[in-house]
């Protein structure tokens, strides 16, 4: 509380002001940037403290925000002591491309063929359980399949491996 007394030849006057601590500043964290599939609904629930008001890109004023599109999402929060901001990027994952391992294989005894998957941003799973981008097909294989996934969809392909008879000795 602060008081001020003013005095002159005509008298005096007193005024008092009460200063109240408004509390801590607001704080908000939208979290890490995210990647979503086309058409996916994303409900953003920020971590916050000491927030009185919210303002989202569409003008909404709720404590959470829902979006179905890629782009930057930002929020402005406030209380009687100040304002805080945070942003996050919502990126759109591409569709999983069709997987093609190529034509069926004809292998001679002792032959090996390396199949490769050269797609970026996908998880790879071969029929053997391997997750490497390259897979060595030996003359004991009869069928090899692989699946690629990016979180939105998956694509698979299979090749048959046919073992040709050994060439008879001369």
C-alpha cells in the first residue's frame, strides 16, 4: 500500500493506492512439431500454467485446439500479468508409394541377388524380419516379400525365387 499526502496553505489531501501482486506470468507449451496423415484430426492439448485467456489461429478461445490441416499452429495466452506465445509445425506425411521388388527371380545354384528398397521416410520389414533396406536372396529362397510403412499406410510386394537345375558336368 502506498500513500501520498499533499499539503499546501489551504490544507492537505491524502490518497492511497493498494498494489497487489497479480501472480506469475502465463506459460504455455504446445509440444514438439508433429507429422500427420492426410485427413487426420489432431487435437492439441497444451501444457500450461497461470493462463486466463487463449487465442488460436482461427480466433477460438478454448484451452485445446483441433486441426485437420498441415501448417503452423500458434497460440497466445494471457493473464493479468502478461502474455506468452508458442508455435508448432504440423507437417503432412506423404502417401506410401507403391512397392515394387521387381520381377520374379531365376537363380542358379550358388547365386545370390540383392533386393534394395530406396524409399525415404518409411519403415521396412522383409519376410525374414529384417528391417534393412537391402536383402540378399540366396538359392534357398522360394519367396521373398517386403512391406514399407510410413505411419499413414503401407505397401507390400512379393517376388518368387525359382531355383534352376544345376548344369550337368560335361
